[in-house]
C-alpha cells in the first residue's frame, strides 16, 4: 500500500488495530485534515475539534504562520544534534526566556521528557546548592496528578491503569492531597530532604480540577519558606489556554500584548510543551533562572532532537501567533461565555451536575458514576452531531477547543453540546 492511498474510516481503524500497539482507546473517528477549529474525517465530514490534541493545538490546526516556519526551516536545515551549534536555537531561547521571564531554557521534545528534565534538575540542585545528602532528595507531588507515563513519572501516579505491572518503581517522591496547604506545609516542615514541589496549576487529566483561590501563590510562599523549588507543570495549562499566558499568572493580565511584568506566581522551574509548538512539531522546554539551571553541565542531560532547528523555528512562530492574535484574552472571554451558557443549561438539566474550568480548559460532570460509560456514549453522540471531545473519566468530559475560536463558533458548539445532552435526559 502506498502512503498516499486513500482508506476508509473502517480500513484505517482496522490497520491500527492489527499493526499498532493497543495503548490508546480512541474515539472511532478517522481524521485526515484540519484547519483552524475544524477537522475533517476521511469521508469528508466536518467537526469542531473540542480537544485540541490535549491543548497542543491552541493556535488552531495547521496555522499558516507556523506551517510556513516549519516548511521553510525543513528545506534549509533539519537537525545537527547538539554536537554543534545551529543558527536558530539561540534565537528561540532568547525569545522564549524573555517571553516567560526566566534566565535560561533547556529544550526537549515531549512533555514527559520535560518533566523528567525538571526532576533531574531539581535533584541536582538539591545536592549541589541546598546541600541535601546525595540520593536522599525527595520531591513532593500531588495525588491524581498526570505528568506523563515514563517509568519514573508513573512511580508517583495513583492511577492503577498507568502503574499496574510496570514496577519496580522509582523512589524519592512524597504524595500529598492536591489543593491542601496545611498538608503541604506539614510535609515541608517535617522532611528536611524535600527538594521540590511539583504541581499542575489545574489538574487536567483528573477532570479539570481548579484549586482554591490563592492556592498556588500560598504554595509558592511555603516553598520559599522551606527552601524548596516550586515546579509548575504547565504542559497543558500553559500558552494562553487558561486565559493567561501561563496559568500561574493568576489574575494578572498576562497576554503577551499587555503583560508588563513577571507572573503573579513565579515558579522556580517551569515546564512547557504541547502548544509551545502549536501542535506542529514535538517541542518542550524547562525554564529556570541561573541559580537553578546552572547546575546542569555538559554531559548531564540532553537529547539528539532537543533544540533542533525546526523545533526552534516552529517555537518562535507559535509564540508569535499567541501574541499577535491575543489568544490569551480570547480564551478568557470565550471561557467565561462557555461556562455561563452551560450553567444556564445545567440549572434545569438532570444529566449534568456542574461545569468547571478556567479560560478554554473546561469540563462538565455527568450525573453518573465514574465506572459508567455515559460520558463515552455522550462523546459518541457529540461526534455524530459534529463535535469531537473525549472523557477524562467515566463521568467527566473535557472541553478544550483551539483558542482561535470565535464567539459565533463557540455559541454554535454550545448549541451542539446542549442538544446532545438533552438526548440523554
């Protein structure tokens, strides 16, 4: 079969089932084209994308500026490895560090790689700066976290599907309840070997769980009090998704156009990925100031593809789009509208208990048990009605459209969602 041969949806699904590992359970739709907020299946049916590749496609599918940067660079120089300098990486590092207000950037490819990088960075800082005895450092994490699926990361997951039969697990992590400052302070006070606190500003995979007001700023203050690095995993929440350039910006107006200072909550270590490239290419990064990042020396960490010329060119273009199209403010305004419209529906609906979220990262809680397949069946019907979304659990559906969406398109999507939900009442 030639690569360009057309296949039907059923043929494509059968090919994946036969020749691919079964490590995903996709919604049964086969996509072949995307533009802006829309995707099309192989038969030509058009859908609103309300998942955005788990917030990787914040800038919309196939954004022309990002695609142009990628194709232009691909025709010039694709990869040098880090054995040599290239003429794009330094430009990207300067732009990104100035955008996010950090001294240095360490480039990687995927979100999980970036999390692993942050963990290594934190441990090395613990031994060489904080003075913890070697191999004794511990990192505090939160229950119901999702930071990836590498062996180390699943060692501090409490998701049995991600963990079971993958041990032995990596030591050095303390799990505490999310959004609980008392437990955090008790843990930091009673464990002198804690080097860092790794946290998602919003727990996306857990069901778009937004912490209490002030949780992040108070957690950062506790980390400063006990000389612990505050590590923010903004792989999913970053790059304008929550109505701010970073979710750690709190209530400040931090779109690129208007931001005049550093984030309200300044992480010691910031983890980015997904929309850092607009979904066009695997690009992730860890950012920190010199007092932390300078512990990394030649040979300590690396990646053949991390920081390659295409990634750098794409990364610059992706951040340009966020700034030039004011996507953070658009996400803020449309997110408020989305939750307001869904809340009106929920007032009289027995099928949905609540809507929650921030910016254009939202979820609805279906009135059923977590073990049910109701949310999955609703997503199948949403697909039939022209909108693609995916459950995070048996009773939670996450909604995260591209940030280039217009008000008219959003209201059209709200109509599709409410119409679909009524079919299950």
